[in-house]
C-alpha cells in the first residue's frame, strides 16, 4: 500500500514539473532577466565528468553546465549556466549573484 501511495505521489509531482503556464514559453536565449519567468526546457542528456561537474543538452538543443566552484573554504557550490542565464546551487538552496565571489559571500552570510 505504501508503494502505491508513494508511486502515485511521485507521479503527480513529476507531472506538475512539466506543466507549461499559458504565459510562458522557452525563449530563444535564456538570460538572468527571463530565466525564472520562462518555461524551462526539458533535459535530454546529462553526464558527469567525475570531477563534480555536469554537462547536458535540452530538448531544443540548448547546452547547460553545472560546474563546481573551487574555493579554499571547502564550500560545495556549483554554478548552473544555460545560455546567458546563471545561478549558484548550494546545500542552502539557490543563490542569485553576479560573481562566484559574491555567491560565496552570500552563502557564508546564510550559514552564520
């Protein structure tokens, strides 16, 4: 019974990820200004390089990367990039920042 409930819940959650709002569309070019209000293209491939970096392609042929940001503080932070849009992914969630240093600074502020 638990399996059936969990599978139904997981299916419902996955189906909601691909619902497209009527006002949204995949832009020709993602930017920091339109990324959060646009439809997100579906990934069709996603591979890791064994160094903590990931690379992929979307259904419309856009490439995206998620690269580890090296730092002397051993903070695990990745920069996600697609077209001209980028943000940082951490164990505290998503950080929007203009530079790697700014993202690390915001992260450190969140942990203190």
